[in-house]
C-alpha cells in the first residue's frame, strides 16, 4: 500500500510497537503456534527477489516450509474478496503444505549452510493445493510476499541480527 507521502506501493506491510518488558529477538520460529524451534537471523537479503530464487516460509499455521521458487516480481495480485496487493513477489511449489490462512505476516527467508536465516520478506497470502492444501503438479501452492527491500525502504529501522 502507498503510505502517506509515498509515491509507490510498498507491498503488504504493517508496523507495530512492542511495549512492556518483551523484547524482539533476531530469530525466526520454525514450527506452528506452540513451537519453540527457531533459527538465528544472520541478516536481511541484500538484493531484491529475482525469478528462480528459492525461499522458505515460517507460518504460524504451517510452520517452516521450504522449496518455494520465485516466479514473478513486482506483481499485482487480487485476493478473493477483492483486495489488491501491488508490487509483491509470487512464488510457487508443487510439494508439501501450502501457506494457509493464519500464516500471513510470517517470515520469508533463505537458509544458509550453517542453518542461519536471511530475511527475504513477509508473507502476504497464497493458497492452492486443492482440498488438502498440499501442492501438486495440477494445483501448485502459491505464495505472495512483500520483498524485504520494500520493508527496509518503506519503514524505519532494519532487520535485527543474531
């Protein structure tokens, strides 16, 4: 969405403040809502997403899912109820669980050989996979996310590192 004073659409982003004794940590949780497994965030990815890039997602409902391959950048996507997201990245995969309702806002990242995560973006939406929400050749999973470069330029601050 284009914020006040912006001349471009910055994907699907929100910013909120953590109040009280809680602190943000440079970690990405790997499982569902009750998981305690996490990865250290090494840094943010230093370039924009490109076709062919491979990424992972960390949704609250589906947990960590890798194998996504970027198929479009700077895309415009219209969701079921008519909402439009502009300047987003689209990725697909044909196996394992698709992102589902409740995964939005979760991280999109790349994992290096040491198991550290590099922030790539924020889940906006997706779906596919038919009735069982599991991708296949005939009904692949679709992921829509906002590139971390847009978040970095549109919002104050930076990605925390572990």
